[in-house]
C-alpha cells in the first residue's frame, strides 16, 4: 500500500486533482467529506459542536449551518482551534478505518486540506501539493464560488502559506492554468504512484 497525502490551498484545485486520481483508480479518502459525515445530524460530533458554539450554528432542519459556523471560526483563531479539536480526531479515526479496508497494493490518497497546518506530512509515504498563485486562488474563490473578496482572503489567511505547503511537497502539481493543462500532469503523477506502489 502506498499512502499519499494530497493537499493544496483553498481555490488551488485540489478537488479537481483528487477527482482525477479517484477516476484513475486511487482509493480516495476525502477528509472534507468525512468531516461532514462526523457532524451529520444525530452524531456525537454535531452534539459537541453545538455544545461549543451554541444552537445558532444549526440550520432550521437541524443540520450544521456551515457558512454561519465558518464566518465565526475563520475570523477567530481560538474558536477555529476549538472546532478543529472536536472534528479532527473524529476524522482521523474514520480515515484510519477506511485505509485499513484498502487492498495491499492500493494507492491510498488522503485528500487533506490542512495537511501542512497540522504537521501531518510524516504520516504519508509522500505528499502531493496542488499549487496555484494567491492571485489565482482569490480569483477562483470570488468568481467561481461567489465569495466576497474579504471572506476569500480571510480563508486563505487561515491556511498555511504557499511556501510552507511547498516545503513539505514531494510532488508539486502546478494548477495556475486551465483544466486541460492539469490532466496530463495528474496522469503522469498517477503513473509514478502506481509504479511505486507495485515496487512495494
């Protein structure tokens, strides 16, 4: 089994890369998806978040109001740390469970947005960083996701710097350009990962 950590700043295009790797045959363990599962209605995770932040972070249907919670925690590092302290251990436990279920010769790709921030690089055989310039990130967040420029900048500032991410990278995928430039790069990376996994 080859354990790969995949990360990138918000708006860098990590989701596009993880989608391609998944299509090529990687076992994809998506930390964001798991983070949603562990705070779904009726879970101990959601109960703990409500206890820490109050009922106002719930939508009318009882689900977590993610934009409201995001507006609270991304403006306050201490409150973000509280949230991470609840969610990260739950995500880690579920990720480990999914990894154990993968085949011995699998390429297991852990899609982890906060890999650099949480010092997780040593957990993986190698780290792939999807890189884009801050200007490109900001443009995508505002133009494609509809964020205000202030909100986009706050979210970018809450993450590791580009330099910190690149420091931990074993492989860098440049995603400053259009999607058609991305796919050949990801295919080449995948071929390398498969070769490495086959070597054991």
